[in-house]
C-alpha cells in the first residue's frame, strides 16, 4: 500500500518519551560505495542507508559490472549490509561511442557527481542522465576539471549539465581525428592536475578526491570556504579511515535525518514544558558529518550560516525559528537554492502557508508585536525568521517540490501546528523511506503521531506510511 498523494499531520496532544533510530548517512553511504568499488578486495558496509539515492548508486555500480550483495539490517529497516567486491580501480563494463553504457542517476546529486569522475577510470563511453530537475542542477565546475585531466566530456545540450557523455581512458573521442585516443594509459607516473571550484557544490571536489589516487590526479580545491568545507572534510576523513585492501566499514546514522527528532523534542518542550524526552539512538560523534552539532543549535543564535554552522539540517532550524526568543538570520543560503529544489524559496513559501511570516528587516516593537511582513534578502541569500504569530487563516498546504528534506521539516512542524498538509509525501524515499512510520509508531520507538489521508480524513496504517 502506498502513501496517499496528500497527508495531514495531527499535532501531538501529550508529551512523548522516545529513542529513535535513524537510517545511515546518505552522504557517507554513497562515498563508501565508490571507495569500496575502488578497493583491492571485498568490503562490507554495515549500517548502510537503503533509500532511493543509495539504491541508484548500487544499481549503477552493478551495471558497471561490480559484484554487490545486499542483506537486511536487523536493527534498522531502512539500512542494509552491503558487500562490494572491489577491483582496485578497474571498471568491468563500458559502452562505445555509438552505444554508450547508460547510467540513470535520478535526482541523486552524489550519484551524478561521483559517477562522473568514477567512469573516467573506465575504458569506454558512458552516458549519465537523470530526472528533469537533475538536468537543471550545476555540473560545469566538475566537467571542466575532468577536461583539465584530459578526459572528453560532452554535455548533450551544450550547457555543461546532464545528460552527458563521458569518455574514459582509452575511449576514442568522436571529436578527435580517426584513430586518435584519449587515454591515461596505465596511470602515468606524473600526476594529472586540475582545479575545481566548490562555489556551487562541494560534491564536485569530493567526486575528484574519491578517485584521485587510482586516477593519479592532483586536485586543487578552490572557492568559498574551500579549506573548511565540511563535506570535503568528510570525504578526506573517509578516505583515510577506509579499508583499502578489503574489510568492514561501519556507516554512521544520518545526522541530517536525526535533526528532525531533536526538533520534535524542542517543539514538544515548548508545548508540554519538561514532560517529554525525544532523543536519537547512536548519535554520531566522530566529527565526520557537519550536522552532528545540530543539538547544539536548538537554542538558536542570532545568525546561523549554511557555510559555517550547519549542512542540510539548517532547514530543520528554519522551522524552530518562529519559536525562538529572538529573530534569527539564516545566511549563506545560495547553495541550497540549487539542490533538489530551490530550498530557500520552498521553505519561505512553506512557512507562510503554515501561518508564519518571515520577518521584515526591523524587529517589531512591543506595542505592535504582530507587525511582520514577508521578507527575503536575495542579494545575500539570507532569510530572517522568528517570533511571528500564527495567521488566523493559513493555507497549511505544503508543496515540498519533490524534495525529501522540505517534506520532513514541515511534517515535524505539523506535530505542533494544526492542519499541516503535505503533498507528495513519498518524496522522503530519497533518504528516509520509513520516516512517517517512525512518526506514527508508538513510543519508545516512535512518536505516536496520527497521520491522516487528507482527502478522506482516514487515519493511515503503518503499512501505508512507507514511502516506496
């Protein structure tokens, strides 16, 4: 049974005590799958996320010829134990100029970017494509870096975005003279060099770094926050810790996904005082994920930066800001506008539809606390939120724009604000297919929330709440 097209979240009517397990990190899982395929020997990934994005990565690697075994995880339904037979940088399957090997990446940015670099290590021609939104997302900085390394990259629409054909080593380029080849041979002793900007996405750098040793590439990372980018740091830490000659690697729970339950606890404490306690089991503390520090941001500071403070969980902080003691400015949001959706615009719209108004540039006086107007600062990609009253007639209809994180944020807000309805809730399958099941499961393994089919008003069953 599938999730309905429109659901309604019913606010909690009593405090909850729960300890929630969340699936493994998507960011770590998809990096680990690439590293496992590059390893010399068999690697077993435990606690690996099993969702749309990671299934796409597994399916692409299998299509490239890798032997992969997937087994259930007894503790978390949406995790798997995944065993990959690494081939030391060899890619078994390849296509030709006339018939490239097709790889469909959906809307998975990690799969699109990581595989673009990875297939350069192959000996043929590959074509990567995805859903329409993925074809809109930036790729130019990565493609340019691959060209600097000597690989031929053909964007079909001439815009340096997907769909794209990538010619690996020893592949004959259609744009070269007959018989001439693009190759890096058997990996020459002199490293190839490239520069890559992470202004639009740190995944460009991660894609190159994951394959750099096998490809004998020297990668220079440039752009805003290049030396401190948390996701580039994650990649480097994983590369250092990964069992390169085979072995076992444990995937951490996803901190971004866990942020929703810390937020749920914050919202229930603002409703029921100190009578509830929601926590996340096995919270990561290895300083690998930039959202590990989210619990430290529950009492929001005056300014929260997407570059400096939080990753994807900054969206979770958006829904807490209206309950903060002071207005909060969220800054450096340019990158979230070119992800699965324009997340800044989607959150802005969703807050208004939930009955909240992002603030004007001037805080209201005590004599007129409700004097707020919607306000967005596109020039510096900032959003100011906080203290706004609930409207007397909010729409309460949330369109997540097929973005898993938008849907999950407003589902959590719905545990406090009445009437929140979410379109296309199944989009959470991208990273957290059983998210709504955990909201509805009885404590201590869930929050005991009631979730309705918004059209009929019927309470949804456990089976109906799984996103597939």
